[in-house]
């Protein structure tokens, strides 16, 4: 019955109404393309993000995954992680800060398997980055989070246009068709239901098609916006967690007093003397 009613109404539609239905058909095609593509993207992003977070939580070093060369394609959090790892590695290579910590004789023996020195006065030399370099890492993380949010939201304008514009486009076709129907009745001078019904049916088909376009787009849009918002919040939380881990592990957080105290230690004087000699030779 629905097919028969739709077929009858479509045959009775005016040329303007058929043009409106054609426009709605094109909008529907783009809408469904976005729905299918975006649904696959979000499903893949959630699955890949779950695997990435499991791998990241299992590590102690925030750069371990990048150094192992593991990849999690499709995970927005991994793209953010990789950007931060690249920026950190760049500063570790080009703007390093060498921190030398001398262990006390009274310190407890190191745990086995930690890689600590076993000498009584062991030196643990760690390469880190300065606070100013770490600001560049923070900016890179923020930029990566914004880029991933834009990637997730790409194409959603098509769905919002279909939701908001579909019924109005159909209503335009309906009003135009009703106007044409009443104009024809006025010219013919036959104001009866038999003369009006076909034209009104042909005009209403535009509104029906407009609703068929808007309703699936509305449900898909609401679901996808909620999912994208959840992934974006997850990204923001991970960016803060990742930045904190990098700062704890790879950023030189010593105060100026601690740096001066370290430079004045007897064990450090030969090291700084050699550095001064090297600088004098090169100068």
C-alpha cells in the first residue's frame, strides 16, 4: 500500500516537486555515504584505542611503545602519543640536559634487574629536556588533539544539513505543489475533491521524502556526536596523563639551587673542568 501510494503521488507531482525530490535524493546519497564511512571510522577508532591503551598502560616508560615501533592505526590517542614522542625525542637529541645524580654511601642497595650501578659511588647519568623544551612538547600535544578532533568531526556538517534542511526542502516542494494545484483548480473552475486530490498527493510526496532523508540522519548524527564527544574527552584526559608522564620521566625539574649544589660537588668538579677545557679548545 505504501509503495502504491508513493508511486501514485510521484506520478502526480509537478515538475517543481520532482526537482525538489531529486535534490533530496542527492542529499540522501551524501548523507548515507557519511553515515557508513563515519560509522566505520568510529568503530575502528574505538577498537584501536582500546588496544593502544592496553599496551600503553602495560609500559613504565612513556616512550617505550614508540621506541619499539609499535603502531595502532586508526586510534586517535596513538596519533597524539606519537606526535608527543617525536617531539620529545627531537629535544632529547638536539637540546639535551644531562643530569648526574651521585648516590650516597648510606643508600640501600639497588633492586636486581633495575640496571643501577653496584659501585659504592655510582653515577647515574640521565639525559632529559628543559622546561622550555617541554613547552614545545605540550604545544605539539594540544595541536595533535585538535587535529584529531577535527578528523573525527569531518563530514558531520553533511548530516546536520540533512537533519535541518531535509524537511524544509520537502516543505518547499509541498507548498509549491499545493500552490500549483490550487492555481490549476482556479483556472479550471472545478473545485471538487476529485480534482484536488491528485495535486495535493503529488505535493505531499516532497515532504515525505524530506522526512525520509532527515530521520535516519538525525539518529546517526546524535549517536555519532555523542561518540565523538566521548573520544574527544578521552583524548584530552590522555594528553594530560601523557604530558605528566613525560614530565616526570624526561624533564629536568631541578631548581637552580639544586643545580648549583650539584655543580659544586667534589665528584663533579673533574667533569665540569673537562667541559670547560673542551669549550676553550673549540673557542
